[in-house]
C-alpha cells in the first residue's frame, strides 16, 4: 500500500501554485494598492472642502490666541521674542500646527489602513493573495504623502493671501526636510497601524499619540518654556526635530549644511521607525495566522 | 371604532423619558476608555495653549492679554471657555449624530413605532448628554486646576444660572442639527468644521475683539458669544461686551427661539420621512 505522500507525488506530480509571484508582479501589486488608495481618496469630494478649510481653521485657534496674548499694543511680542527668538509668531505657529495636522491625518489614514480593511472584511481575502502583505500597509504611505504635499501648498497659498505671511523659505532646504522626514513619520504610522489592528476603542490610541505630539513637540511654543524633564522627552520624538528644521527652513532661510545635524538625526529616527514598523507588522501577522483572528473585530 | 392598544399618558411618557435618559447614560459609560478620554482630550488641547501663554507671559502674568480681556489670568479665561466648548462639541457630535446612529443601528424605525412623542427621544438624550458633559467638564476643570491653576474670583451661582438658557438654547439647536445630519449621507466634515468654526467665532479660546474687523459682526451675531462672555463676566469679573442684563436677555431669547426652531425642523423632518418612507434607509 502506497503512503499518502507517495500518492500525492504520483497522482499530482505537477501541483504548483497558480500564481507566479515575481519581482514585476510584486511591483504591479504595490502600484495597485497605491492606485486603490488614491481612488478611495478622490472618491469622496469632501476632501476638497477639507483642504480649503483646515489649513486656516486649525492654526486659527492658536494664531488668534497668540494675537490676544500679544495684546492691542503688541506688548507681548517682546516677551515672545525673548523666549522664541523671533517676532514672527504667526509663521512659528503655522509650521508647528501643519506638522501636527500631517501626523494627525497620517494616524487616521495610514494608521487605520489595516483596521479599516478588517472592518470592511477585505483584509483576510487580500492577505490570501500571493503579494507581500507588507505592501498592503506601505502602499498607503506614498498616497498620503502626496495628498499632504497638496495640503502644504494650500497652506502656503492661503496664509500668503489671507495673512500676508512672510515665509522667507529656502525651498530646496524645505524639500529636503520633507523628504528626510518621511521615513520617520511613516515608520511611526506603520508601527501604529500594526499595533491598533485588533484594539477596541482604537480611536483613543490616535488621541493618545497626537496628544503626545501636541503637548511635547512645541507646535505653538519654544521648548524652553517647558520643564526640563519634558524637554528631555521631546528631544526623543521625531516630530520635535521635524518642527525645528521645518521652522528653520521655512522661516529663517536655513541652508542644507546648517540643517545637516538635524537632518541626520531625522534619518536615524527614520531608520529606527521603519525597522520597528516592519518588525511590529511581522509580529502581528504571525500572531494573526496563529490565532486565526483576522476576520474578527 | 379604532382603538389603539397602547394607552399613553403623562406618566408613561415620563417613564419612557427616564428610560431613554438611562439608556444613553449607560451607553456613555459602557466605553470607559472613551469616557476618560473625554476628560483628558480638552486638557491635551489646552497644553499647547498653556505653554504658548507662558511664551508671552512674565512671571505667569499675560500683560498683553489683559489689554483685550481685562485679566492677566490667561489660563482661567481659557479653562472656562474650554468647559463651555465641551457642550458645543457634545451638541454637534452627540446630539447631531444621535438620530443617524439609531438609523445605522437599525433601531430608529422600531423606536418611532412606539406610542411616544418623537422629540422625547432627543429630550432624553439631552438630559444624559448634559449630565455626562457636566461631569467630564468638571473633571477637566479639576485636573486643569491642579496642573495650571484655576482662580475664579467671581460668583459661581449667577454663572451657573446664566448657563441654563445657554444650554437649553444650544440643545434646541441640537434638535434641528440632528435632523439635518440624519438627512445627509456624509456629515463628518460638516460637523467637524461646524463645531470648530462656532468655537472660534464665539470666543472659546480668546476674546472675540481679537477677530478681524470683517469677522467680528458674525461673532457678535451669535448668542453663544454673549453666553461665554457673561459666564466669564460673573466667574472671572472680566469686562463684558454688553451690560450683563442685556446679555442675559439675549440668552433667554436665544433659548426660546432655538427650542422653536429645533422642534419645527424636527417635525418637518418627521413629515418628510413619513412621506418618503425612508427611515430604514441610509
């Protein structure tokens, strides 16, 4: 009597997977994920309203607050100059709040990418396809980054037109800052997406992370007004560095050599968070396979 | 003869109102992480405001701010505004989405078949929303006092009495808003930006006199502006935009107008839904 293994090898000699998952196929799948994300983004036209309203609306709370603190005679501006080193509190706030909005939308979009698919019931079937599962996550990053560049352009135009804000930007430095910040930012997003995939009341994790950024990273004030222990924590958070180099490039016309130490630090943060994001994803994927929990939420 | 099996009375209506209130109260506390988050979220938003205030202050006194607000106690001014803004958020997000959530949950149709006056469902929700928002606002004020200091030098009771017409008017608006949100398919942008704009224009985070000249009339046309102003006037002894009696008259008028508008809009929606038979669709 033949063993089962012999039977299988003799009866089904040519049993091979139907898919041929080569490099080109992987690239095509990655492009398809990005295309799906883009299509999903433009499918709901309320994004146009959001892009017009939010660049002004969110910073407005802090900007008008800063105007009230400056006082009708501008008495508070001298105090701000002493603590922040600039009288341009308008630009100072705009850069900080824009970085915060970037992180906020990244958490809701990239950070919830896997969980949204889980809720829609498509994660399980997508993960059965012979595509690298990590692509389903990282495919959301470039699309979000592209939409945020559009958002940045809207911000610059609106503040120039409405507040006549003098940016004094070094555009090349600004571009390098944005590119350098991407790995750290989206590495954090991928880590977050992996962690919250099966969490209940997961929106509270967004509130927590964006709250940490809001409190520690100096979005509207110089770090020097915080207690020493808070400044120590702030220096370990990538958005602090992003805001610092962003302000230097956008408001003080800083050159790339001047920004080099902070840019290098951002790259280090990027390498760490990308690796950490990947490891978190691998761990979650293995756990999901073992527990069969992908279809549950 | 056409007799209904139900025998609704004032007593049964009150019982139903109580049950709706308890249901929403339980629903709120069923998610403890969200309830705690309700206390800490405003504090997180306040942190950058506090540190920004520090960047403009000398020895904790915001002298420039006093030129607009009549007080150097920047944080007390902001904390009062944030506590009141919590109710705006509760009306926009909680009341605004209440009918739509029932609709999405598939229970709106069944609820509307019960022999109850339909606005009662929103009244019950209003009671629980005011109770939960008051508790979370109180918690927020206590933590904020510990962290940054909160020094109301004025009278508490007149300030609380001023809150009454303000809140009733606000929740009256919530009736109309709930009806509008239910009719829309995607209302998040409307609710999110709407609540933010109202907060900015009513001066939750700064004196409205800071607003650009072209925007100030819009702010002064909002009764909420006078509500924020009067409560601060009583609690912090800040100078008010109008004499306090006038601000109170505006708030009482706002209350009656909003109850009327809220109910009229709600009944108009009910009629439309009955005509279209669309209550089960979303």
